[in-house]
């Protein structure tokens, strides 16, 4: 699990579960091509790439019910 997902509340459902955070982490790592990288490396790359989910694929990731992009 990644330490940086706590900073990404705008990309998670209102009351995110551990699985929600894992799914977001997996999408970010896949988008960045960093599946095996350590948390600080992923967070640094994410911020350098535009940060806070504004990368293609991450920004449009499904959200929880009742939230923008959700079901």
C-alpha cells in the first residue's frame, strides 16, 4: 500500500476504504509505469507529472456513487 493516497482525497469516495485506496494506488502506478517502485518515488513522479490526479486515466478514474465520475 502506498503512503501518498492520504493526500488524494479529491480522487477517492467520501469515506474511502482500504480497497478504494489500493485501487487508486494501482491506477496511479500503472499510469506512471511504476508498479514496483517505493511510495516516495511514486509520489514524487505523480507530483512531477502534474499531481493530484490530473494525469489521463487517473483523473477520469471511477469514483464512488454520488460523486463526479461515479455511478
